[in-house]
C-alpha cells in the first residue's frame, strides 16, 4: 500500500501538497483561533506541514495518516526539525475509513476527498472522529466559471463537469450535509502557480538525473504537455479552498 511513485516525484520539493502557500496555511491556523492542546486528526496528511507548523505555532497535538510512505517519513522528519515530535505522530496507512479511537477537537481532510468517494462521504467519515462542537476542515476544488465541455473538465483533472461545483453551490452542499461554514481559505492564482509550476522543475531535474528509469518516458511526456494544459485550462477554470465546518 503506497502512493504511486509519480506523485512523489512531482511533489518532491513540496512541503504542502495542495495550492496553499505557507502564508495562507499559517493564516488559516490563526483564523481558527486554535487553543493550546487542541487534538487534531489529519487524514491524507501528506508531508505533515499543517500539523507540524500548527503544533509549533499553536501547540496543538495530533495524528496524521497518509498512504505515502515517502511523505510520512518526511512528516516525521519535519516534526523533529520543528521540535514537535512529542506533540504529533504520523502513521503510514490508508486514510479511507480511518476513525480516531477517541473523538478529537479538529478533524481534517485537506485536498483528498477521494478517501470518502467525494465530499459527502468524506464529511460523514470525518464526522465519526469529531467531538460535539468541534471543527472539520475539508479541502476541495471548485469551478471558477461554467465549464464549456468535457475536454475542459478532463483537462482540469475531473471526470466530468459534475465532479465539482461552483463555489456558492459547494458552500450550499456543506449546509445540506448539516454543517455551517465558519471559515475558509482559498487558493489564488499565485498560490496555484507555486504549487503547479514547482512540479515541472522537480520533474525536469529528476529526468535529467534518471534518463534510464522505467518512469522516464512518462515523466518526459508529462513535462512536455503539462505547462500548456495547466495554463490553458486549469488556471482559468479550477479553484481550490479549505473550508472550516461545524455541525448544526
């Protein structure tokens, strides 16, 4: 059980595996007014930057679960680097279906709602670990504008136009699921660019150093087409945000 290697190659220099910048991630932590000792469960925690920096800055405690062995080791190293290894732990495992042994104050899935087969299933899964009155964080893409055709939807990483909603409809969906949206932090074009464009340099440097690797042809093809695809489609049509929810 592990994440396909191409994902770790793309984001080998990333500490945050989504379109939030470190500044936006820090601003979200401040906006949530996290009390010292807040207990967090972070599903699909990646390299652990959210949990580690919030442990340092707000003295939260908690656990991250991620399917990538590479990212999990990076998260443990980051916790040691920031001096918070006694506050947080990282588990290599499948976040899909993971429920905390005891209810936590804050439960998160920031950008991996596939673990619950979509927003509704992920919210239901997260709610099973959340104490009454706690905070839930969900990271999810949304359409910035009406998508004209199937080609555009697929070029944005969706199976079709119905995979994502526009922002007001996404907010309404959370309400239909029984939650108030109490905060949000949205990616902007610059933070999207930093997330996406950094992948191209990662791929090129890896390709230059590993021309005979079995993934070299796949990486070469992706590097050839990805910048134009991103700038033609995703940059114009796809938004992304983290939404803080509380059960009604």
